[in-house]
C-alpha cells in the first residue's frame, strides 16, 4: 500500500524561510551546475545531523579535474520522453542517471529514472499510476517523507526483460549547518537524505531460473537554496545484491563536490572499475577490455562458489577468454594490480 507521511518540525526558532524546499526553489528546465569527483573514501557523515551540523570534506582530494555536469532538461525533449509522458523536468547526472519528475505547489513526484548497471546495462525504471513522492512542500529541517511505489524495469540481460519493481523510500531534511569543501565554507546549508530500497522481481538468469535483485541507495545532497536549486555536494552509495547469494553484491560510491580540490588522488582504482566485459551472457568467448590508461593488471576468474577457474598475469590490453570449457553459471572476474582491485560478474551460457 502506498503511503505518504510528513513529519513537520519546520517551525524551529531561527530557521529562515529560505532554508526550506518549496515549489519556488525547485530545479527547473535550464538549471545546471558542474560538480567534481572527489575521493570516494570520503564518509557519508550520516550521523552528523540537526541544527548547527558541520560537514567537513575540505581535506579530500579530487581526480585530476574529473567532473560531471548536472542539467535539468525539458522531459519531453529526452530520448525516453515517450515513457514518461507527464513528466516536466528530467535531471541528468552526466553519464550516470536521468531522473524524471513533476511538481505542484504541494509536492514533487518522481515518475522513474534511467541508470546504467555493470551487469544489467541500461535500466529503465517506470513507476506505475502511483508515483513516488520525494518532497512535500514546504520541507525544512526535520521534515520527512516515507513512500512506497510500484513499477517496472526494462533492460537487456539474458534477453530483453521487463520485470516488476517494488520500492520504498525514506527522505528527510536531516541537517542544517556548515559545509566545508576544498576552497570554501558554505553556511545555512540544508542536507536532504534519501534512503531507498528497490526490489526487481523475477529477473531471468536463464540457466538458474529467476531471482530477485535488491538495489539499496543511500544518498546525501547538500543545498544552498538561497543561491542554487541544485546541490553543492552529493554523496551516493548504491549496493546491488541479487538474492540467494549466487552472485556477489556490488557496491558503487560516487562523491561530487562544487569545489575542485587542488590535490589529486590516483586514478587507478577508478579506472580499474571501468573495465568492460562482454558479451554478457557469454557464449564461447568473453572479452575483457582494461581501460587504456591502466598499464597492467592481474585477472583471476572464479565460479560463484569461489573455485579457481583461470588466471592471467600482467595483462596490458584487451584479453579474449575462451569459455567453451566453462559450465553454465555465474563467474566472477577479479581484477587487481599492486594498489587496487575490483570484481565484476558475468553469466556463461
């Protein structure tokens, strides 16, 4: 059952009118900003809440000016416009997600989103007749929304699939205070937290039948609403966890900052995670393409139970692996060098 619950504590003494989310300061078509990637080891500071909070990210390094544009488009002009016919805004995080929404004076509703997942490829999520409420206006410090939603997800994995999606979100303005970034301190900042769980039902794996896939997201967005409708800083963690334990969970983090740090961390880890493995499912052969700026890496292949299958050392370019002797099933590709590692999965048919 769908439910909306708004817990209102906005009349806190000293809370200015500008420090509230309203229909008047929501992102609108044409709004945009550029945020820089910073060290993904930065914590989410989930427990730093309430009035007078201080979130200090000033010492975390960046990734050599690597950045993402956040842009609000007219939803009707996007590639998936026909799937979201009544959406007005489409917020794109460059190369990552496109989120569709519609607003009124009372609330903001999400109608779905498009994102890329390493194993499933591009995933299109559409909410059914009941949308997901993300904001109830006005929404200030202490206000919270709990909502559930139903929809469908379309993607190509073991053929084209369109599966049932069930979800629940918990959104809250959980803090107001000072955000410290690399070059500036920002005051009177509101933090909007979004914790949601999505279950994709009965995803077909072919040889294993169907499994449910759980997607967990914890996202913290920081706003200076007096000056910008888009966030100054975003910290996101997404965990994809297929049920049954046959396929290992994957965790991805993204930390974006308005300030570009002068110091830089190594890009090796980030680039290893950009390794491309295809086709998926594999039939007879799989290709493992390391990013061009990774000098070399070791690759180990195990089955879902962790048993050794193959190993390759000092790989310095595209690798073609014969899977003709592999049994049908899920295999894990472990990629590492002297400093970092990442793991990806592939289905062999």
